[in-house]
C-alpha cells in the first residue's frame, strides 16, 4: 500500500496543501507547533476515520471555516483509488472514488494505518483498557471485518448496561442479552487470541532488533475458558447475574481481559524504564504491521515526533528494519536528518501551516 499523494483543505491550520508522497519514507520536519503533526493526523484520519487528538469535529476544521477535507490517492499494487474524508459540524463522511462505501469494512480494505506516537507508552504504563484497545486495533489492522464484530459486541454491552440501570430488571430480556453476548463475546475473544498469537513471535524478534537486549514476552489474559469460549462466557454471565442486577452494571466478559507484557520475566508495566517502554511499544506496532502483511495488507506506518522518542542507536536500527519490511513510512520530527540512513526519501518542511519541499 502506497499513499501517492495527499491533499488537505482547511484541516487544522492547513489552509490548502497538495503533496506528492510517492516514496518509501516521507518526512515532515520543522519547529514545534507549526503543523507537522496536523499532516500526519490528516493521513491517519483518512485511513481510520478517527483522529488521534481531537474529541470534537470542530477542532479539525480551520478557524473561521465550515468544513475540512482530506484526499489521498492510494496504490495497492494493482490499482489506484482516491479516498476522501469530509468533516463538518454534523460529522465525518468518507468516500472511495467519489462514492460512499456500502460498509465501513469495504472502505478499510483499501486503506489502513498504524500509528506510533509519544503517548503510546500508555499501552505499557496504564491500565488494561488501553492494552485491549491496542489488541482490537491490531485485529482490525489485520482484518477490517473485525470492526463490525467489535461494534456489535460494544452495542450489546451498552444495551445490557441500560437495562441493568433501570430496575426492576426484566429477567427474560436479560437472559436474551446474555445469550447474544456469549456468542458475540466468544467470537471477539477468539479473534483477539488469534491476533495475539500472530504478534508473539515477531514482537520478540523485533524488540531484540530495536533494543539490542532484554527478553520480551506477550500473552493474552482472559476470564473465559479458551477450550470453550461461548459456554464459559455464558456460565460467567449466569454466575454474575445476581451481582450485576444488584450493582446495575456489567461485571464479567472480554471487556475485562488484558494483554500481558513482560520484560526479563517481570511485568513491564512496573519494571520497564522509559527507553525500554518505547522499544516495547515500537515492537508491538511493528508486529501489528507484520501480522497485517501476513494477511495480505500493507498498512501505512506513521511515526509522530520520532527524534524525541528514540536515540540515534535505536533510530538507526529502526530505519534498517523498516527498509527490510518494505512499508511506506511517514514521519514527523524537528530534526530533518533523523532518517538520513533511508535510501529513498521525501522531505517537507512545515512552518506556520505552510509546506515546502
């Protein structure tokens, strides 16, 4: 997958930008707070229909304007297609070659991206919910159909939670929700287990390549019995029913599982240094890319603020790895020489929302 060109209109502080991006490495450099990350965010939101910074749509639209638009031409090795995203006060709408997709999964079959940014150290440092989101994102990156499964499970959880909050709870309705949750939750855990299994080996190898030392391990911890996911989830729900009614909330299920990260046999959350944490997260993200590639997809790899996140030694190792993986990489940095070791490179300087080659 190659992003051949990028256009942004009234996106953040970018009034009108048109860039050629047809190279393995594309670097956006310049001083802080000038719009480098805005360009990376434009690529990310085009690829995922989500922002990694904004909570409200109006934050994405240039001051004084009513809407923003991002367009990109993506070549998958067989054909080129134009992806477009419009943002206004009502929401976001994506299209492919001028037409809205019938299903979101069809849109994402043609464009996906993996992002590494400073805040991603939270995957190691913070609670299980962030690690679950990483697993779900990796499952989606590997196969876009996971999105519909995750959305269905989340919708059921929300509907059941609403039922539990309105006593007296109808036992028949609750039993119907639990049956549906057991089926949907079992399918989601099965997909999570599968993607973590696919991540394990490349994660260990990539971590060794990036860090140079340390024994990293990865596993998935679930409340369900992996031998019979649906039956065990149904039993958990039945056992917890009285407590769930009393407390008015969902208490058991895949929404409480965790991704376990270990370094040299100890919990990485408690013992990994800042540098070790960055190496672990970067290895996770690259393993996510490899898992997708094994399934026939080649997502874009986006690196935000690279010069502040890795020292020269780790950056050099990373460039070697990325060239071997033959992925397109888009980077923001304050240091324009950060990827000097890359063989094919496009550089753009950003200053006050203005972009210069």
